[in-house]
C-alpha cells in the first residue's frame, strides 16, 4: 500500500507544483479545484468503502478537524510551492517522523533505539537539503510560517483519522470535510475566472486528483496500521522525486545532493530495521 501511495502522490506532487508555479492559480483557486474534484471522486468510491458513522459529537468534531487540516494543507502548500520544489517540500515533511513515531509508541508500539537512530539520520539529510536552499534561491524567512502550518496539518490529519476512527470511518471523516472546504472556497473564487485564467491547467489539476484520491484512500488504511508508516510515505515520495531528478539531470548543489542521499539512506534503514 505504501508503494502504491508513493506512486499516486509522486504524480500529484508534480501536478501541484505545476498548478501554482506555472498555471499561476492562487491558494484559494488551488484549494477549490482540489477539494471540489476530490469530493466527486471520493463520492464515487463510497460503494466500495466500509462506512461507519456514529451520530455523536466526536464524529462531527472529527469532520471539522479534518476540514481544518485539509484547508491548511492545500492553502499553505500553494504558498510554499511558489518557492520550494516538490522535492524540497517532501523533504521537510520528514520532520513529522519523530512526532509520528512517538505517537505510535503512545498508541502501544515498541520503542526501538535503532528506529530513532534512523529517523535522526533522515533528519540530518533534511537539514542539509534545507541549508542548501538551491544556492540561495529559497527565502525561508518568507515561508517559514506557512511551512510550519503545512507540516502541522499533515501530522494533525493522521492523528485525527486514527483517534476518531471508532466514531467514524476514515471516508466519512474525509468526504464531508472536503465538501465543507469546497463550499467555503466557492465563496472566495470565481469558476469563470479560473477557466479564463488557464483552462488547460485546471483540467490537469482535476485529472491529477484521480491518483490523489486513490492515494488518500490507501493512506487512510495505512494510518489505521501505523502513524509512522503514514509519515514515511512522504520521504518515500522524496526518494521517487530524487530518482526523477537524476533522470531529468536536474542541477543540485553538493549539499543538496548529500542531503538527498542521506535521507534516502535513513528511509531505507528504517524500513529494514523497523
């Protein structure tokens, strides 16, 4: 499942970068396109899902929290991706590994020193990538708050889905949340303006939501098993983007290249010794 999610999210990561850096969609337009199209695709998946929903305050709180996480994720990613590459953003998401691993321990997983060591190796690689900043092309001061909120939203989503699963299945948390965010964004954007701005770009974003939706459904299944595995999906995407970069012969500074290799090493070791 993790490999399948990695493939799906690698496709959408490249599409998301295109949407904000080339198609020039604003954060509101990007969020609306994401949530409205994914709501439709998620609805089509309902007959194949295990659905459960208890009419309790916990279930409705879960929907609100998931909506908040997704709103933050899409809005902040649109801001951050204007400066960071999809590769660098996935590298930063590796920071959530520590929090997710400790959360798994709290939920009953075994604490292993070797696992912590592997996470630390991965973090060293992330620091190298962050410091390289593509030779000064990234102004981290301008995106530090959006980046922090993005990381918080990704970690928070996993916690909410796992913690509230006894009250509502993941699909019944996610689908209503996406509809809520889409409706909120509908009052902030103009569909006509989006079409006039870049109709082809909008179509690409919408079509990319198909693998995105598949990835999210599989991702929710992984969350039920392990929050750490959920967090490792992002560094696994990092590995695939790294390989794509090599194939494309993208230029990297020595520090960026070293950090990338260290990240890959940390990810592989963690999966071997977990």
